[in-house]
């Protein structure tokens, strides 16, 4: 089966990717060792050799291939081979979490082989409100309109931020209202995350690990902390690259922008990318049971300082 997921809403796209993977795993499929693959800098022959070996000699595999439209040569080769790929017994998830739009020729090819195609456009207005309510409900909580507006003022339309804050609030109460928002100050938690990131930038391992321990001592979920690190490092990458655009154009909450801006010169761009991808690797190891969540966080910070 072939899936093609694309669009600017990276959060929902990756959620759908995760959903399809979980469904496949329940049916007995398994990952190839190199999963997920990034097509951006991948030679198609390397991908094809891996694919052929796995498909011909080991069935029931899940192959996730991201950024399929950002490598022109790879995209051309993929179009030529897409019918062969769809005939294999494996599950292929082709994802493009960005503004890059697929061509008509790709749509036609995908339609021809019966691929499932889904676009994830950014949510706004009533659709965003509905998503926030649904996210809270999925965690066993109800949220009122005032709280929705407060969260949107804090996170803008960033679903990564919104999901993290909703999860934290839902753990506190099954009724997310003004009282819950006052009891769980997201700005205070954000500040501690900024201090931890700053300690990493200053190569102060002792302080960074101490701050992490403070978060855990407060009972904060390791996966929540991981999502917050990923969210703020992502913001830091944006601010480092496009600082002159300002908070509004970058879609970053002004409070977050003010805290992130002074840190942008403390990291090289390569260091930020390395840290960001390390976060995803840690997340995968935690969710596949290869390492305990708390230990994964300590190892991540220790190796990043």
C-alpha cells in the first residue's frame, strides 16, 4: 500500500504518519533498519537497492520516505518506478511536510496506482478551535472558549505548542478553564526550558542536568519535556535563520520570541540541526522501548553539552 502525505501542517502530517505506522505494526509489519529515510540528500540507487532487497527477501515491511519533493533527481526516478513500488507487498509512506506542492504528474501517477493521498493545510479560525476541543477531549478533558483563546494567544497556530500545553493542562484537571490556566503557568515552565537550552549552549552540563532534574522532580512527563525541547529548538532554528522577520511573520508567540532571540548566537546552525534530529531519534527509541524516557533525556543533554 502506498500513502502520500503532504502539506504545511507538520504536526497533523506526522500524526497521520504515526497512525498508519501503528496500524501496520499491529498487522505484523515491521520497520526497515534505516527508517525513516530522508530523500533530500538520498541517491535513488541507494534507496532502490535497499527497497529491492527488503521487498524480495523479507515481506511485511514499513518504509517511511520523507521530503520526497526536495530532491529533483530522486523525484524523477521515483515517478518512473512508482508502479513497481506499489506492487511490492510492503507499506510505503511518502511524506512532504512543507510548503512544496506536488506536481500534477505525481498526482496522476499516485491516482493510477491507487495510492491514498492526503493534504494537511494549516488550521485557522473555527477549524483550529475545533481541533483544540478535540485534542482536549481525546485526553479526557473539556476546554472552554476563554481557555482556547488564551492558548491561541500563547501558541498562535503552532499545533506542537498547543498539543503540549493541552496535555499539561489535561493532566492537571479534566476541566480546562481559567482556574486551570492560572494554576499551570505555561510561561513559567517555558522559562525553565529556555534556561536549560541556554545551559547547553554555554556547555554547562552540571546546570543543564540539574535543571532537567528539577523538571522531573515536579512530576513533569519526560515525553512532554521532550516535546517542549523539540518545540523550542525548532523555534530557535527559525529565529536564527529569519530573525529580522520578527515574531508575527515567523508565527512565534512574542513571549517565546523574546526568550529565544538572545540564544540564537549561542548555537551554530549545524549544532541546532544536530540537536533537533537527536530529539527525534530519542523520541523513537523511547516509543519503541529501547530506552527509558528519563534516561533518554539525561543522555541527550549529556551528549549535547
